[in-house]
C-alpha cells in the first residue's frame, strides 16, 4: 500500500514538474496531465494540494489514464492508444483491456469491461469535456456524474 502511494506521488510530481514548453507541444492531452478530484462526488470548493494529491480520482499521464475504483485500493489503469483534440476537449481511445480470465477468487469477474472503463457507453473510449482551465467532465459517463477539478500544485 505504501509502495503504491509512493509510486503515485512520484508519478504526479513528475507530471506536475514537466517543463511548460514540453507540455504545450508534446501531445493533445498535455493540458490534462496531473491529478484530478471529484467526478464520483461533487468536487470540494477549496482543497489543499496535499489533501487532493493524497487520493486523486483520475490521473492523466502521456500514455496511461488511471482512475480510482471505490471497491479496490488500486487504481485501474488504461493504456492510451490514441488521443485527439475535439471541439469540446479530448477523445481518448484505449487499448483493449486484457482478459485475464473468466473469474477470480470469490466469484468476482476479472474480465468485466465496465469495471475497466469509466462507465461510458464504450469502455475503450473516453470523451473529456473542458469546462474551464481547471475543470473537466466526462459526458455520457454515468459513473462520473460530477465535474472533476485539477489538484493544485504544492
């Protein structure tokens, strides 16, 4: 658990400390890089960086999008296949989730595509709508009924 928390903290720090010039020209989703809170619940009106970075709901990196799942302590990770700019924000297409098996211990399905996505109509596609500089939403994704807010830098 501590190891995973440390790894996430290092990943977030690396993303937040990336040079601004690189972030502007690298990839279409560069403006999303970092940690976001909310989505599953209304985002708080004020929150400190340390509190926000302790348990972000979604983390965007260049090649991976991670999301928190209420029923698991680990983040679900999706490998970005493509990302393209749209009029409202960015559309991600993810590599297909690996089908590990039909079931896991205790009868939980390890191959449930809905669990590996964001609760959208297609688990391998995520539409991100930019609402403002520090606020986004996932339209058409009932598992994220509220907007997400960017975690502030330290």
